[in-house]
C-alpha cells in the first residue's frame, strides 16, 4: 500500500547479507583498509573488518543480526562470547582478565539515513532478551566524548564499568549490562532510601546549626555595641570583625547546602531508577509518583531545597548591610 513505511525485520545474518553489511560498515568506519585512522563524518566503527571477516563471523559469532527494511540491510549487530575473543583483541582480553566470562557487542551499526529511528535499540533488545549467562559488554570510542552513546546505553540499562585506552590510542568507555537480580535490588533500594533520608536530615541539621551560629554572632554584635556604646572604637571594631565572620559563615553554609542539595537529588535519582525497575515487576512508584503530571515539576526538584540554599545568602546580605553601616558610622 502506498505511503505505508516498510516493515523492519530482525534476522540472523547470513551469507546473503554479508556484502551489504561490509558496505554499511565501510560507510561508518573510522579505520581505513590499511589500519590507519581517518576522519569520516558520522564515523564510529574502529574494527577494520573486511567482507571476509564478516563472512567468518557469520559462522562463529553467537549473535549476529541484521535489521532488514525494504529488502535492504539498514543496521546490524555482531556480538560473541568471551570464549571467542581473538588473541589480538587487547581490550576484550583485558576485560576478560578482570571480569571473567561476558558477551561483547563488538559492532553495532546503523545506516546514516536510519539514525535515531530505533533500529539500534531493537537489535540490542533482541540480544539482551536472549542472553542471561553473563554480563554484556560494549566498548565505545570516547574521543571526542560521545554523550549520545552514553544516553543510549543508560536508557538500555547499561552502567559505565571503566575507561581504558588500548594500544591504538583511542580511549574507550566500557559499558556493562547485567540481568537484574531482584534480591540484590531490593537490598540496594533500602540502602538508597536510607541514604536519601540521611542526606535530607543532614541538610536540615546544617541549616539548624547555621541559625544557631548566626544567633550567636548577632548576640555578640549587640553585646559589643551595647558595652562600649555605638561610638566606641573597640566595640565598633569588634562588631566589624563579627560582621565579616557572619558574611563568611553565611556564604560557607550556603555553599555546603548547595552541594548537599545536589547530593540529595543524586540519591533521589538512584531511588527513582530502582523504583522504575520494580514498577515493571509489580511494584509501585513512591518517590516519583505523579511527577509526570502537568504542573507537578516541583515533585522532581522541591522548591524547599532552593529556599534552604538562599536563606544563608539572604543573611549574608544582612551582614553586609550591618558592615556597611558600621564602617560608614
């Protein structure tokens, strides 16, 4: 039917696909036939595989799939276990030494005109749905930093494992995916909630201590001015010193509360991520309940935290005003 987009079919790569796979890889390769690095707009593949290499991997790789659209290979994914890592694969052998068994996503490639259409996700999910024997590894070139790849892998449930620079000189970010283990996640959820509550309580303790210190400094200022008289040189000098201390204390606590708020939001994000997984397995969203409703943005970032940070700044302004009056008098 005219106007209906062609259907995408995920299939096991075969001999009939190899020629198209090789052409697609060549169009996205950062490495030329001689092994030298080259600059290609939109290029990201670093393994200089020839058509013969792909033909061999069709037979040996446990997972080698193509996304066929309109009779044409629009994307492919090649992955194999650590048992089939070649001796010259420095990065994968280095990971195997530390991690043990794993499945490595050696190449994932999407045609330029099909970028951001979901083909990469389809291929990844096709593999992840079938593999639960060991962790899944993906090493991504990170020069320049590849923020799009980071977002993509995090969305799929990958976590950053490490950063390594192989002999080719191109830094890699190594991502790892593991089949979730519910007992561990339940225990981690309780730890995440406790850390979230601890960070919240710590911020309120900081603010409470700030008010005690401010009250003490204000009392000291009143005492010095009252004892020596408003015009007394000693009382005035001591009051100026106290006011300067008050400004420093206020700005210091504001900075501590600002970072404390960032830690709090990071802990909250961790709790939300765990809740998202549990919601898919019969749990309920609690911390992030109704955060997507219209007008509920405040549930994601509470205004209370911003007020908490601004209060010491306001007190610092008051101390500056006192300092100005004392100096001008």
